């Protein structure tokens, strides 16, 4: 995500770009194609509300900056209530085609195994940095990159879902159109079924880690069985909460829990199980997930999985321009910097490229102000966060400087969030006026 957006931003400014992509020559656990910007976990960019949600605001900022990934996300959008979900294949194919056809972009396949010398570089290796390059980064920085484990949710063929038990409905019927309000499939559980499901989750065979490895999960992508281990009711207050939904098959019976599936492609033939990232072994997944009413005969286009995810201690290693302090011609962008999420990663790619272009063209360009979503993220990872406890972070209003004089509490929340986004949009527009690239030479 970050590398694709960075390449686009630099090329659009007239700078020749070489993208080094190791796939398909060298694969990873989670990727299945050689496409750029392949989505390996969820197909959602999360909320698209740019007035009440920080990630929606980040969408807005990237659109204002001519972001390729937001353009392709909009082009390949699927109904998802108030969220921006995309057809993952169409999205990646669109990004790949636009970059490969750009006159300023060259794509070279092959693995980079060492930190490069000479020229300006952006390392945007995502959550699956190859072992050789990770070791080179550790050797340069003199410290170990932090790590946690990232889990992937399974994808189900729609035709294998029993619609006499499942039903279409977006929670609280959110969405302006019928398609948006019916973007989710729901599978209800009564108490007995839920309790048996929890028992099976806890007893299932799990992926074993190598000796000496400790799993440190990002809370936004916890394996479902890890959530279950935190308490039998945890899932009912998380991805399986039954609120805002009415089962048309039994309208007078309130489900004890509900499993939601979200459309995963434009054809509506694939659905991913929302929040069901897992570290269960494949055989156990099939058995456990078929306990869900409506999924008794489910066929899986992809089962879930777990992979190691490395990221830098950016508050220690990177400066405010996303440059490696010991090698200032090398910038880092994306999930390796300690942001979490597709949009956050892409935003750091956009920013790293614009900062690099300004430097190449001999212009002084400050990082965007922390009142913006992009600025709040980069400020957090390059100095705002505590280095000793640094962990991956999604964009959220807690990273923004407070807006003074606003009511606190639930009743004042809408006004407060609107004040944050209004202030951010004005600051982002002002920053973009500073970032006018010199004409290409």
C-alpha cells in the first residue's frame, strides 16, 4: 500500500521512480499474486465518514492530495454501509495497471536484501519484510525491530451459506442505499450454540510459535481465540455483538450473538467473516467455523492464518521527515513504521514521497501539522509516542491536539469530532498549498 502510493506521488511530481517488488519471484505466507497493493487481510478501508471519524478524515486528505489508492478504492467500492470496502482483486489490478503504465515508473521484480547506497529510497515493505532485509535493518540500527503477530480472517463462498438461517442487514440499517444496508450477512447464535462455539475455539489446535518467540498482538487484529481466552463474553461485546440487528426468520427472538460476514468482491460471490482473524490450524478452522448457524456447509475460498509482523521503533530511529536518522537518504513508510491499517500505511507512503520529492527538488517542506490526520500519525510515530512502549497505532482523534472550549462526554461528541475534522481540513488545505512541486526538469 505505502510503496504503491509513494511511487504514484513521486511520479506525478515528475520524478522517475523504480519500484522494487520481490513478488512473484519471492512469495510470502499471505500474498497470492504478484500485483502491487494486494490486500492480505480485510477488504475494508473502514469508515468513510470524514466529519465524525478519524480514518474517514484520512480518506479525505488522501483524496485531496490526488491519492491513487483512494481513487482505486472508490472505483472498486462495494456496498458496506458507512464503511469503504473494495473488491480486492479489482483494486490491486487497478493500482498495478496505473503504475506499470505510468511513463515515470519502472517496476523491477526481485528481492532487495540489503540497505541500498546512493539515491533516494523509500522502504515500504509492509507487514512482511523479508528476513534478509529485516536483518540488514537491525544491523544498521543497532537494535531489534519490534514484532507482533498478525492474523487473517477466512473467506467463504456465498453460494455455500444457508440463507434460511442467515440474512442480509447492516447493523442499525446504516447506509443511504439498499445495497449499503444489505452489505452484511448475519448468522445468529442462541446461548447454547454460542457456549459450544466458545468451547470449541478454546480447545482447537492452534499455530505453534518457534521456541523463544512471544506473541504480541495488535489489539485491532486479535485472533478470535485470543479474544475468547480473555473471557467467555468478550466476543459478544466485540465482533459477535447482537445489537442493531433483527433476524427476519425469527423476528421475535433476539439472538444471543451474531456472526457477521462482509461482501469481499463486486460479484458478491465471496464474503469474509468480520473480526474472525485466527491462528487455528486449517483442519480446526473448518470444524469450528461450520458450527456457526448458516455455515454448516460452508466452503472456504481462503482459510485464516497468522504471520509475523515486524515494525521499527520509529520514535527512536526516524526523524520527523520519516528518514532513517543514521542514513538520511533512506525513508521508511507504511506499516513497518508502526502505523496500522491500509489507509494509515498508504498515507505514510504519500507523505514520504512528497517529502522526498521536495528534498530532491531543493525545496523545504515541513511535515503536515498535527491538527491533520496525516500529521497526527507522523507526529505520533516519530516522537509523540513513548519509545519504550511503542506499538502499532491506527489513526484516532486521541492523537490530535485538543480543540479547546468543547463539551466533553457522549453528548458533546459529535460537535467535538466535527470541530476536529473542520480544523484538520483547513490545515491540510494550507499544507497542500506549501507542497507545490517544482516543474519537472
